[in-house]
C-alpha cells in the first residue's frame, strides 16, 4: 500500500515539477519560523537590522508581501502543522486564555492543544519517505502524548511553553518564563549552562541532520526559534553593535523603514501608512531623557536578537551547502504573527526577587523586559496595529521562499499573491509528491486540509489571487475576499483577550489602502453585507464562539 501511495505521489509531482527535480529525488524542506518578528524588522523587508543570511535567501528566492499568519503563535502553529484552520484543530484560542474564558471551555475546537481531528504534516511526510526533525518551540500541547514525537517527528528537541528565558532558566526563580519544560524525543532534559536558545536549537537541528545523512532520505527540518519573543535577551557583543542606533526614537525609525520599503518596491510610493494607534503608551517626545535612553536600550537588544537569529539561520544554510543538500532544498522563512506590543511581564509572568531589570542588565540573564507597544508599531510598519489583532500588522508576516534550484525562478522576486499559513502543508505535500490526505487517516476521521498549495504561485505560473478566507481570535475577526477586507480589530487597551464585546466592522480595499487608514463601510454597504454573509458561513463551519449579538 505504501509503495502504491508513493507511485501515485510521484505521478502528481511529475505534473507540476521539472523532470530535473524528480531526477534529484524528493526535495528536502527546511521551514524556519521566527517568533513575534514584525513585518519590517529584517533588512530585505525595509529594516535597519543587519540580516545578511536572510537577505541572501531573499536575493536567491522570493519575498512574499501578502502572506498571513494567525494573530498569535499557537494558532499559527496549529495551522502550520495541520494545514487546517485553527478553530477546527483545537486552537480556537490559546491554552493560556482558557482558564479565564468559561464560555470557551469544553467547546470543540477550543481544547488549547492540537486535537485528534488534525492531520500531521510531519507524519504525512514521514509516511512519504522523509526523515523529520524539529528544534524549538512547540506550544501545541504539554501532555506526554501531545508533543512532536507523537505527531510524526523522528527527532525533536522542544520548548513546550509559549515563551521562555533565552538563557538557561534561573534556578529558584518564580518568574513564569524561568519555569519551563524542555523535551528531547518526548523525554525531559536540562539545558546546558551555556544555553542560549537560538544557538542551542541550531546546534541540535544540525546534529539531527548530520546523524540522518547516512539514511539517504530527504528531510523535513523545522527550526522553530523563540527569538525575538520576549523576554529581550541577546549576547553582549550583538547588543553593543546597536548602541545608539535607536536614539532617534519611534517615529524616526518607523519613517526610515517606510521609505526603505518604498525604495525596495515592497510598497508603492503613494502607500498611506497606518498612523500610531491611540493606546495609553506615550510617544517619544513625551518621554523624559532617561526614559528615552531605556526605550532605546530595549530596541538595541531586540535588534541584537534578530541579528543573532539571522547568524544562526546562516549556520543552517551553510550546513546545507557544505553537505550538498542546498540546491535540492525548499527553504521557507516566516514569522508566526505580527510584532508583539503587549507587556507579558504585567500579569502573565511578573518579576520576582531574582529579576534584574536595571538599565545595565537589560538584555542579560535575569532581565524580564518587553520592548513595548510603540516599538512594536515600528516593527509592524507600514501596517496598522500589532500581534493579537486581525489588522494587517497582526497577521501579515515577512516571508521568504527559496525554491530548489531545479525549479528555477529568478532570484530577488517580489510575489504579491495571497497566501496563508495553512497553505504551507499542501504546498510541501505537493512538492514531495504526496497526495492530500482527505477526511481520514488510517481509519480515523480527520479535518480535511483547508489550505491550498502555493507551488504554482511560487514557481511564477499564476498570479495568486486571494482566495476567500476568514479568521478570528480573542473576539477579533476578519474576512478577506480578493482585495476587500472586512475586519473587526482593536488596539490593545488593557481589557482581557476574550470574545466579550460586539464586533465593530470596518471595510478596506487593500489594493488601495493596505495601511487600513480609511473605513469604506458607509460607502459600500452592499460589500459589507456580502462579506458579513461570508463571515456567518465561516462561523457555522468552524464553530467560532462569537461576541454577544447585536452587530
């Protein structure tokens, strides 16, 4: 039976890929996920942070400017691993929210972990002849039977929680990010004394790849980094590199990024960027000199984290080149959501007596610092709002795809066609010559994959017009059909991230106003009603728990 499936898969692959790819065997797949990285943070997307490894990938491949994730991390990871809308596979909300959301508890699709209705991308690739490896953040379930080893990964080393110190956790600390769980192949491990997250995950993944070379199998390698997620930590040499770079403040850095985005051709010269959100977070000129120095230091550390992450991505790419695997590897890089503006340490993981948030210690072991809403707006430039929202700044993420050499494709391309994170699993399966799994797996019912393959878009064979999609998290929602987007998104205002108030819908034409600056709902009421009807269909199909009626 397995041989039959492989032969069918090869026939499917032959229809879409050049024979040279087939001659080289099934392509390898390297998926790299950054955590809370904003749209304009890396240099090839307009940022001032030095990211030469990612820039080289962009120069050899393509940058996707209209690729969507979910508003936060675990729902994105659920869609990535299953190829299915997060509400259908257990992450209709995050596990961290469930204790405070009685209306969601016990509801199908709101289990807070990847449920048994989900297909597993890793398992399907493994069945198709792939070696499967993972290093980094899992965040899809903490029980023994919920880890990556139970979802088809041959080898894995993972952080089970959603965030952790990037240094070795401090023994005796009561801070939540210092009390976390690491597993290797499902078994608890203690990380080494010289642990730093990005270095550790890279070392482990390269080790797995090296150990598996003798098998001759193609690989699926998933590098799920936790940088630049809070808390802000980076090696000292990288922090020193950015000393003074952010003394100009939020507005100046943000405007520099918008101008670079225009020069790079990622947005047009007339692009109307979103204005700063009306949140209770002061602008740069409202800060004292001392406060400005502290804020600048936070962004120096954030930039250092991204720079250091880029160095480790370069190590992975260099390993592939050294071993001759690079030319036959699909590489996808993306962020799991928009830039993070929330104060995690306020309520979720408060400081304790071992915390040292002094200016001299910001970015070093024992500090528990976020960079705040205004720097997140800089990272999200040119879009509106940030992580946790369904505005473009919350769900549009920087994405780079480098195809196997035999598939061709001019380097440095900018692809404006729409894609979403649940499209990656179907894309990888098509590339591997593995048919879509349908509504069952080994006799067990499953949710069919909701994404569609992007292979033709990536190969330059179609423009990639937007398929109708909808999404929801924390009572924020969106529907997108073509260039039209109906969205109910609000800036963080200190209220709980729960579906506790009616939607306030706004309508945007993203072809003309992707900065979401001008609400067109009053001018196009018929368009609003049509998109609301699509929303009602999505709610019924996905089992979304809505805010109170009356909208």
